[in-house]
C-alpha cells in the first residue's frame, strides 16, 4: 500500500522555510564562555588602542567563534551597542545588490549584456551594460560628487532625501562628463550600483527595499536587515548613529542618504553571518552563478586584488577570498569570506576612524591569508606599508 502525501506545494514550501529557520537559529547559538580567547584579546586591544567602536562576529565552518559589541550606539547619549544593533553597511551593500542582480539574471529576467538604455531610453551614456556596472567598468561620472555641485548651485533642500529616480534624472538632465569609455578601465564608482538599484526597480516593478527583502533577506533568514532611504524616511529608523573619527560628533544624514543600491542597507553582524550561510547553502544563487561573480574583472593585470560582480576579490595562491569594505557618513564596515577555509569575518563600526586598518593579527589567529587591500602593486610585489581599507 502506497501512502500519498496530500500536502500542497505551498505547505511543503512553508515546511522548508520553518526547517531552515530552525537551522539558522541553531547556527546563531553561541556560548560567551566558549569564546575564542585569542580573538577576544585581539578585539579588546583593537577597542582600547585603535578606537574600534562597533560590533564583530567571526565564524568558521558554520560555527561562531566570537561575537561582541564595543562602545556606543550614540556617543552623545552614551547609548551602548548590542548584537542586535543595525549598522549602515555603506559600500558593503554592493555585494547584496550584486546578488539581487545575478538572481534576476539567473531567472532570465535580466541579461548581463543589456544596456542601461534598455531601461532608461534617454540615458545619455550609451553602450553601458549590466556587467560593466557590476564590475565598475562603465566609465560613468560619480553622482555623489556631481549632485553636490547641483544642490549647492540650485540651493536645493539638502535635508530631504534624493530618490534613485531623482539621481537618475540628475544624470540625464545635466549629463556630466564621463570618466571614460564603457569597458575602458576599472573605476570604482557609486553610480554603478545606484543605477543597478534603479534597474532592479524597473525590472521587478517593486521598490528596491521590497525586492531585496523578498529575494535576499528573507531566503537568508536576515530578519534584522532593511533598506533605509531618506527619500522614504524623514529620519532613518535606527538607534546607531554614525560618528566623526576625531570629534565623535554624530554625522548628519542628508539628501545623499536617499539613493540606495550602492549603500543604504542596514544590517547586523549576525544577519551578515546568516547571509554567508545562505550563499554557501545555495539558497540565493546556483554555484555556477556565484563562481562567475567571483571572477576577477578589473584591469589590474598581475595584482592579487581585483573586483568581480559586487565583490572585491583577493586571490593568493590556492586560497580565494571575497570581501567588501564600506565607508559612509560615520560608518565603516568590512565583510570577509574565505572561500577555501569557510571563514567569515564581519566588522561593523559607527566610528569612522582607522581601527579597521589594523587587522593583521586577526588573520594570523585564524590562520588565513592576511588581507590588505593594495598590499600588492601591479607587478605583484609586496608592499609592507599597506593597510586594510
């Protein structure tokens, strides 16, 4: 006798989600008494000597080795951080935007060779493809710098957030000079990912925040991650305030906190750990799609550092790593994923100082390659004075 299941596809899907939620919860189990004491000593020193003010999580093979909070969410109020504190990821938002774009590509809703003009016919920079935006090879001018000139000249309200569509309109209406020809050379630029965020909205017909929740945050179990734009919120709804690196004054949000895709995602160290698990489990993209995102695509011929589709890449022999840094309005971030050793490092800080430049000993403790952006010049020669950025 064969017993047939009467469960609907929707019920099965819900069961899968429940089981995955249980798995994610187990992954977050952590006993402070079992913390890696070497990492703790390193982080205590980074806090006391280098002024690190923020949250940290280090995990290996799906297990949290160490997590902690150091300092203030708001220095003026003496409001302490906790592990649930949401930080602006700044440019560490770009890998998440990249994942969302590649998901649309994987689903056949977007093609890497499509151009911006396929979605914005009057865009004044022809020939720029999706893959060029993903790899910072578009030659576009940086909307951040250009919009500052426009806002000052036209005396616009700098407290009201600028939307992605308004940022696109600025480029279309004023047509500032481009940095170079499409696919001419690598030039890291926030415009690329702001434009990608705008294209995601065009393709899906959904607000960027809504699509990111459905396509990335929910499948990864990231319950404390949101897209916050000042074009939507008069005040970004987070208790964590960005601070100046010298005077510890809070950094005032302005119209540039409106555009998203290049930044604007707020998350926690634990949610970023869950993202790593989801990526490795194949819940976001297929492995072949991920592999294509990790291919170095900048024009640095022999450097160990490059850029893929949303990820900075570091490729010492036999030990590929992907990562991203971020720095925006008093927030700095570092998200590192060692693909060989299954190590993830998340450092989120709301004090824009140089504390994240002093991480060599952390990499040594974890016995993974020391990640220094620009540590190798174009000839592949080691540069002793370089630091993480």
